[in-house]
């Protein structure tokens, strides 16, 4: 082993340990210190036209990005499940990418499967430049170790479909095939997603129209499943303001065929920043005015000394949406280095359906 390899590997381990040293602070601002200074990294500006397949791949002049898939699934008996797969890329410092173990890109993968009584998760870490993790725009492929999401035959960049997705941990595994017929959806204002009143923002698009089919396994017992899946792509250099402590994010598959994306960013002064998009069954996306969005915690679950709002009342004025949101498993805690809650949900009221809830900073 060369001295250069040893130094690079030690630097990666040291950076990982340093990032995990203050878990509550890390949970609030995340993998990349999301509210820290973005000096030297590319800015997010309104009006940029997203391009495909280019934007399916990495944007290494930005500090942070992710490829994120959730799926609401059922087996033949009607039992419900959730699957989550996420790949994060972080640039440790701005500037040239670097080669081999001198590469300045860190990669992290999270995966989980959830049922009514079980929630299993796993985590992977990798350094860029050594082939252990990465992403390619064309042909599309995102991976960390043996976990991956990749293009299938007759792939369309316009729909990022079809895809295959797989991951495994100590007590679980899954393999899904996903097909979408609708084009990609630009979130926010044409892909520009504002995160605060002070200019923080990201580029953000989704594919919420996947139909999924495949298998999952808990403790070695397999289940054939079908359902709906949602993929998010987002990148930024400073997506949070320094006084924002975390977020509550929802993806909703309405039984009408419509889709809704909502999030609430919490501030230290007790205020919130709201944003969202209403997506028609035809794929047309309309940005929601922040003042029309209500997201109110209803019931809480105690997890590892934290009080987590796992049930919600959500309303959107002007859309006649008023629903109660319930988790499939209120103990869907992701006890990773940057711990957070994430799991499948269902809702009822003015509308019915299923979706996913992610909450950070608690």
C-alpha cells in the first residue's frame, strides 16, 4: 500500500469521524453542513434550464446532491411495505476534484425496508476516485458498493425510465424494476426550489409516476411486491440557512392519480418556511403558494430520547385538500451517522392515498 493511499484513506476516515462527532448538530444540518458557507462552490440561481440526460449525473462544482427513491408497496395478501434508497455526494472543499484517494468527493448511501412491525436500515460510505461509488449521466447509473440504480432497456432520459434498483443489509434486501410513462417533473419554479427567504435554494426535479414491481426480503423471507415509487434529484451548495434546524418533507400519491410534494423547513425562532408543488395526473406541475400550505403535527413517538411528530394534519387551501397522515411504522428511525426519521405513510380525509415522510433535525 503506497503512502499516498494511506494518507488519502486516513483523511477520509478522519473526515467521517469529525462529521459524526456532534450528532445533534449533524442531524440538524446534515451530511454536508447544509447551512454552512458556500464560498467557492457554484451558486443556485433562478432561470437555469435543466437538461437531460446531463442532469441525471453528478454536479461536482456544487457541494451536495442526492439521488433518492422511495416506494410504497404491497404483497399478494395486501400487506404494506416501504423501500428507500438514497445516494449522497458531498464535495469536502471547493476546487479541483482530485484523483484516487486524493479525490475530494465523499459518497454516502442509505437504504431501508419497512413493514408494520419491522424497520431495517443500512449505510455505506465511500471516497470518490477509487470506483467504489459514483454516478454516470449517460448511460445512467448511480451506485455505492453493490447497491445501485441503473437504466434498463429502451431507457428514456425524458422519463428516467425504466430503472432497476437494488440494495441489501444484514437483515434485508430488495430488488425492484420501475417504469414511468410521464415526463420528469420540475419542482419549485421550473426546477428552482427556494428554501428560505434569504436566497437559499436547490435545483430539484422528480419522477413521481413510477410503477414498481419486484421482491423484498426480511430476515431471509422474500415477498413479491408491486406498487408506486418516487424518485427525487436535488443539488445545491447551500440549501439551508444557518438558522434552519431541519425539515419535514412529504411525497403524496393521491388515489386520484395526482401527486403532491410538500416541505416545511424549521427555524430556530420557531418559524417555518413552506413550499410545495401540486402535480396533475397528466404530469403538469404547479408551484403552491407558501401561505396555502398547513403542516401540523398531531401525534408524537418517543425514539432514542427524541420526540418525533409521526402523525400529521396537512391542508392546502385552494386545492380542497385536508388529510390526516399516519405512519405505517412509527418507529421508522434511521439510526445512521446523521440520524433521521423516514418511512411510508398513508392518508385519509378529503383525499386518500400513500406516500413517504422524511424528518431531519430532531
